[in-house]
């Protein structure tokens, strides 16, 4: 793992600390995968989290470019560890998830902007992102309070940049925890979602402190 | 014809300038605001993609002027003057400042889009640069592209057709 030489605020990040963050991401994503698996009654796999320090522009590029249309499920996390958590889906993925969930309830899927679809996807976000947050909160023993999720279908850059605003007051780079949950069936990915956790600046030290203490 | 035009891309918290026949663009504006300053006669234009309203919000020593409305617009005006634009002829077109997510929270930064637009307008008025056209607010992301040849700003959103202001 290489820290870019332009890294300003996170220059203190050693490889050990990046590995620790990766482990935090792993645990969070593992719980999110279990939640997703239970919800859809399918076997869900996850990729090893990508953890790195990126420039803002690089952060906007991670889901196929800033202009790429995605479905963004977002929630704000407050508490001892605060930040912005996204679940980003392609439009097709979100449509599949919404229709599958609605079918289970005996309802018909009409469109992604339909009230029922929005409500179903918010619930998916609540469960996946909630599992992610509570796993990290349990690990660090630090309280974290997620808000109710919001949803928007728009350009990836426009959605992700919203999550960078808080951090941008203190930094020109961002530490990104990014992972994918997916269901591979007949060589075809059926469910695929991108989790993106952007922590506020003061939260890093608290996070390191909590894990390093609990390690000893 | 359009394939032959050179497009200069501006990233987030970034700025650049172009001269005709070059075109300048920035992608995926959400709560951020894209400010184009241009000298119509000299066919020279600059674009800054700001994230925050005021550099007093900065919490670290090192300052990237293009991140803030106040420092970004002033800096862009200076760079344009140094590159052949007439300061007194500068005009502005602005776009962005959307509210990407709706929910209730006490956090001021939730309404950052509106605050960015207000700050941009205040800075432009203090510099006596008039706003010729704007496409601001709402809840949609925008990609914008300015052509100094005809001084038109193209705006693309996900849900609506491309428009020119």
C-alpha cells in the first residue's frame, strides 16, 4: 500500500495503520454481506476492501467516473466516529433489488422513482449499512449513530462529492474504505453493491486509538 | 467539428483557463458550484469548481484557493487578467449548488449547496462581475461545458435534456 507523496493530512498513516483500517472495513463489510445474504436468501461474497488515501478527484472516479449515473444510498454517521457512508449501485442492480423485494411482498415493481421502490431500497440501505456501522461500533466500543438513509439517482461525482464536504474543510485528500458485495451465479453477477465509507478527519485518531488499545 | 475541439477538464476544487477554440468542462457538480468567468471579446474563459463558500471554514494551514468561493473566484479573475482577459470585461455564468440528499439534520453542511450559491453571488458582486446566466439549486447533479467562441454554457443533467444558457 503506497501513500501518495501529495498526502497532506494523513501523512502519519503507516502501513500497519492502513492494514488496521482495512481490517475494520473487512469486518464491517462481512456483517453487511451477511445482512444482505439473509435478506435475499442468497450466498453473498465480498471483495477484500480497498483502503487508500485519494485526492478528491480520484475519489469521484472510483465508480466509473463522476458523470456515471448511479443509485446512491446514503447515511450520515454521528457519534464518536463520524462520517459518510454510501452504498452505490448501478441502476440495473437497484431495479433488480427493488423488484425482487417487492415481489416477495406480492407487490408490482413499476419504476425506481416509485414510492414503493424508494422505500424498499431505503430499507435495504438501513440493513446493509446498519450492519456495517454496528460491526465497527462493536469492534471499537465507540458509539456510532446512523441517520435515516436517503436515496438519489444521479451522477456519481455529484453524490460522492456531497460526502467529501465535511472533510474538505480540513483536508485535500480522503481516506476511502471501498468494498464490493456480490452474488456470483452462473458467472453472472446478480447482486453487486459498492460500499464507500468516508470518515471525518478527527475520527481517524479515535478509530486507531480504539483498535490499538483493544489489540493489546 | 466538435471532435476536433480540445476539451480542458477541471476537477473538483480545481481551476483552469482556455482560449477559443478550446472548450472547458467539469463533471458531476452536486452541491459544488462551477463558476465560469469570461471575456467575450477576447474569447478567453476560466472555470473554477468550488466546494465550500468561504476560506474561513478551512481548518488546516495549507490552502487550496480553488476549493472556496471567495479565494477561487478572486484567484481565477487574476489568472485571467494575467493571460490577456480585460478585468473590466469579465462576465460570469454559474451552475450547481444542488441539494443531493434530503433529510433532517441539524448539520449546517446539509444546505451547503445554497450557501455556496449565496457566497458565489456575493463574491461576484463585490468584484463587480455581472452574472449573465445561471442554473443553480434543485436536486440534480450537473456536468457543464463552456465554449469561449460563442460564450455558451452547456448543462447536462441525468433526468433532463442538454441545455445551453
